[in-house]
């Protein structure tokens, strides 16, 4: 019974952290762009991409923006939000060129 209760608590905590990450992303994500220019990066051994413009590409490369994933979608967010996202789910940050945290991030690939 105790083991079952512990698993239920862990699952509830994971769901709560995922909801917090989603809320942070919803509040801080930059609007999606309709463009044929993409930023390619590696996530879980696969190449993924997000639509960007020249200014966002420069900011991503400079490390002032980052790509995060939540609920199966990729979003571009300001780097200032990353510590709060990493605190809840370090795996949510999939591409960031700034100073690497202790766990490290996925490497980015330019097109």
C-alpha cells in the first residue's frame, strides 16, 4: 500500500511540474512565425526544427533565446526563463547556446 501511494504521489508531482513548465512557456514563449526559414537542432537523436527569422537566429546562437519542449511541441523562449524551467524539468530545455548547466543540453545543428 505504501509503495502504491508513493507512486501515486510521484505521478501527481510529475504532472504538477509539467503543468508549471507549460504555464511558464505559455507566458514567455515568443509567437510562432510563418516562414520558410528554420532553426534545426538535435533532440533525442533526431533533428527537429522551429520556424525563425534572422533576429531570432542571431539570438538563439548568442544564447539569449532557447528552444524548449513541452506537451510534444517546441517553443522559443527567452533565456531568463530557463532556470525556472530547468528547476521543474531539466529535460524540457532542448537547445540553448548559453552557459551549459551541470546536466548539459543537446547540441544544436545549423541548417
